[in-house]
C-alpha cells in the first residue's frame, strides 16, 4: 500500500480545486470533480484565457483565468491538478508545492531528468503531497494483478511481457502538443510504471532496446515508430516492453490496446486490454474522443485511455482515478497512484530505453 504519511491534513475539510491546463484531460477531470460531494470551489486556468473561460463555464467554476499563479494561490484553493502538456508541468507543480498545496500532476512527471529531479527535490523539501496521474493503475484488471501478486499467488516474480498498440492519428496529436513526448516517454511510460508496481521492491537495473523509424521521421519528428526493450531488474527478473503508436490512422483502437503478462515461480497472469471482442461497426462513423475531426467506421470499444463520455457522464479509469484522489484528500482513503520518486524512476527507465535504442548499447540504471 502507498505511503500515506505525507497526507496534507485537509481530511474532513471542504475542497477547493484549481485545474491548471484546461485541455482534454483538465476539462475531463474538472467535470468529474464538479460533482464530487466534498468539492465546494472550482478554479480553472489555461495559458489561453478563452479556453479557461469556456471550460470554466461548462463546469460552473468559481474562477477562470489566464494566470496559473492567480488560481493556484487563491485561499479557497487547497489542492491543485496540473494538466498542462508534458514539458509544461514543472512550473505550476513547483508553485503549488511552494504554497503547501497537494498536487495531482499528469504523467509523465516531466520530459527531462532535470525537471523531474527539481520536482522530487521540492516534494522532499516541502514534505509535499504529490501523486502522478498514471491512470492505468485504475484499470480493474491491473488492480487485480497487483492484488494477486501482493498476495503471493505468483510466487517469486521472474518477469513480465507487455506491449501497447495504437493508431498514428493519436500519436500525432501528442507530438503536435509536445514534439519530444515520444511514444516511449508518453505511452510506454504507463507500462513501465505498471511493471515496476507489480515488481515493487525490485528495482530496474539495466535496459537494452531497439527501435525503427518511419512514419514519424517522415513527418519531421525524432520518435521511433516501433520500440522494443528488455529491462532487467536487480534480482535478475526480465521484462519485455514494446510500443507501436504508428499503426494506420483508421486502426480501430480509440486509445491504448495493451497486453500485460506477469510470470512467476508459482503462477502467471495474462491480461488483454485490447478490447478486440468489443467492436462497433457503423456506416455513420464514430468520432474519436481524442482526435478532433477524426471519424472511424470500426472501433474497439473501451480502448480510450482515460475513459469515455456516455449517458451524460464520464466513465472509466480517469473517473475512478480523479474521484479516488478527491476521496483521498477529503476522507484519507488510500490513493494507489505513484509518488514523485516512483515517477522519476519510471522516467529514468523510459529515457534509458530511448538511449539504448538510439545507441544500440545497454544502459545501466539509475541514470
Ligand atoms: N491520464 C490519461 O489518461 C492521459 C491521457 C492523455 C494525456 N494525458 C496527459 O495529460 C497532459 C495533457 O494532455 P491533454 O491531452 O489534456 O493535452 P491538451 O493539449 O488537450 O491540453 C493542454 C492544455 O494546457 C494548456 N497549456 C499549455 N501550456 C500551459 C501553461 N504553461 N499553463 C497553463 N496552461 C497551459 C493548453 O492551452 C491546453 O488547453 C499530458 O501530460 C498528457 O501526457 C493523460
């Protein structure tokens, strides 16, 4: 179970939440928070004030602004969600920590080790209360895997194999927002986090990897289309991790289509979250929740990474995650997300995978 020692002491109090970055994730999380019984004050900031106002109106926020600090520092605000692009997390996170406010920041913690180390140092200095939004931890099958591994059902964990596929349509949305947020740093990061969670106490020690360039290079980006890595852990356990986010744009995944397998001396867990058995086909077209203007005829239902709007509400891992964090703040209920130091280690592994793929040499951890 996670260390609850740093709980910020706002249990039992009303919550005032600031949302910094009112894009896809920020607006989803703000709409989920708007109906939480403990939340009495909502504030929305975005570098684009029109965007802050539009989302603020939708969630009936008490305050909207183009100035992050004005929102973070409001006395009614006692916790902050940072949903800015990957390379823009650090400043608002540090501002919130300096003011002693708990933080939920989107994954990855940062794109550079310098930024991530600055955040972990600030958390340590302020005894800060920060979780990183590795939403996949709130997928039911992964929670059950963690439960049964913790109960010892697999015996000693010997290794894992995981890979995730998606269409290039979504990858280009990510690269447009943050050109250095490669599929390894931005997507495979969820699976590095999960494998490290499952193998808790057994630190990643070495990485070998290979990648191949094509679609993204032709579009002017540095990212590989396909990357495969083997991560060796301190006791010799080996995990194979792969990502292909360059499948054709109409590939039916509406987000991540992963498999996860964990292997032990006494058992094995085999999970498919590809949703290939949940298909809709329609001549009328379905709009892609993440890619504006992108319609598909066929889709694997339930593959949208964070969840889906349906029947007037938002459903899926990010709804459970956001409510789980708000419950943690207001009731002290445990939150199963990683802390800053775990997210820093995950970033190190993904950076090591990129370095190993680029140099074709093994990379030792920690970096
Ligand atoms: N947990 C999940 O399921 C999940 C899914 C997708 C993305 N993400 C993560 O969420 C984050 C945001 O992704 P998104 O898809 O919402 O992006 P987005 O582009 O839809 O939204 C980002 C918003 O931040 C605003 N912004 C940019 N710089 C800012 C700054 N300095 N201060 C304030 N606002 C700023 C932009 O105007 C935009 O409205 C990323 O870290 C991404 O990796 C998480």
